[in-house]
C-alpha cells in the first residue's frame, strides 16, 4: 500500500462523520423453530447503516483508501457498475464528499433502487440484457474512465479493499459481539454479489479460529458460482450477478449453499411479520445459515448478515403472494422472536 497522504482537515472531518454513520450495527439472535426444534441464528442488522445496506461499509472503505493513496481527488467523478445497493452507497458517500457520481446498472433492478439513486443526484445509465446486462455495465464504466482521466472506478468486484472493509469491520464486530455473549462462531454464511462480505468476514474469522466454516450462497435458479458462468434467472437482487467476481476465491471457502428465490421471499416475509423488515437476500441468508446449522448441530453458532431492509423491494415479488413448493424450508420455520446485541467497541479492528 502506498504511503498515506494527509487529507485536508475539512475532508478528514467529513470522513470521520461518515465513519460514525457506517458499521457498528446490532447483531441479532433470531429465535425460531425448525421442524419443531428450537434454533437460534445470528445475523448483523445492516439496514442501520447510512443508506440502509451493508454496501456502505465497502463504499466508504474504498473511497477513503483511494483518497489516502491519492487515486481520488476532490471533484473527481465516481463511476461504478452496480445492481443497486452499491450504487446507492457510492452516490450518498460520493455526494457527501462533493463528487459527481455515475451509476451503470442493469435495467431490471427495482424501481425503488433507481429512485433512491436519483434522489442522491447520481447519473443513472440503465443497461439492458441486449446491451450486456451486468457485464455490459462494467464495460460502459471502463469506457467512461478511458475517455476521462478524472473518473475514479471503485471496481468493487476486483478491489481487495472490498474484502478488507469486512475483514476490518464486519468480521471483528460479529466476533466481539458474540464474545460478549460468551460465544464463538462455528460458521458464517453469506450470499455472493461481489463476494466482499464472505471473503472478508471469512479472512478475519479464520485468523481467530481454525476450522471455522465459511460458506458462500447462491440462488438455486442461477448457480453462477457452481457453474462458473451465467445460467438461468433469479429474483434475489444483489447476488449472483452473472459471473464470479475476481475477489472470490472459492478454493478458500467451504461448500456453496443454494437457496431457492421463492423460499427466500417467503422467509423474508415471515421475518417482516415479526418486526424484522429485511430484503430478499436476507431471507436467503437465514435459510442458508439454517442449512449449515442442520449439518453442524442445533446448538451450533451460525452467523450471517441481513444485508438491507425491505424498503427497496416494495415493487417486487417480496410483497406478493408466493407459492409454496414441496422442497422449500421456510414452511417449516417459525420465527418466535429476536434479541439484539449492540456494538461492544468503537473500533473493532
């Protein structure tokens, strides 16, 4: 890493304020029964970050690091290809620091995501499936940077700072919150969009506990991680974006967990009925964590993340009646309550 550059005091103050609004989220002990047996799954409530998603951690870390390395300067344009949450994070953080922001996004993302991006003043460039979808979005961002040297590309899918953000914040927070409750994790499960969460949390946890299981999760309808290329379509926005990101090292992770998108929707709906308003990927993460806990034993401490809230999915199937299929797990899950563990330190690195 290049030698850190001292920031202007005003800019340093802005970063310090942003850091106070990102991270240190509560850890939830979600109490439930599965096939009549009491269970607990531990999940970080990431909707309490600045823009309401876990992506704020990565976006702030990448931008702050780029400033310290002199790769991003005041007034530069931030441009990124994103399925929504990351773009919203870069839009809010970028605008707070005075940057124009351009987001290249597949045109099938939810209307709420598009509206939020627009509210932060981001320039939105929709990319259709015919134009390449997610791959096309990345290509368009690269083309913009090639034409204009003042454009900064975070490159979330290839930037190790994405992994470091979770190795330095999310992972340590989970570890310390569980430690305060007298627990240590046996496994961590998370859906793979960029892969930063599962790789970063896994990196930290394995530095503390040999043999801990770290499982990436994908939609059963679109098993990109398992096949190595885009196959099928799914409704869990934010994960399985048509390719395996460069920062994802499958040989460093345990078995891929698959969850049906309809099952994830039903699980998210059940969580909302108990006061936990989460997005579809959070429903998938809970079911994936439950699958791994079933293998390890009912008392295993299995952790995951609730990546965002349901507010960005009000126009999607999340708020519609979802048919139940015979192989779904969610019909056998009953949420009975939850406990919240608040932050236990100011800087959990």
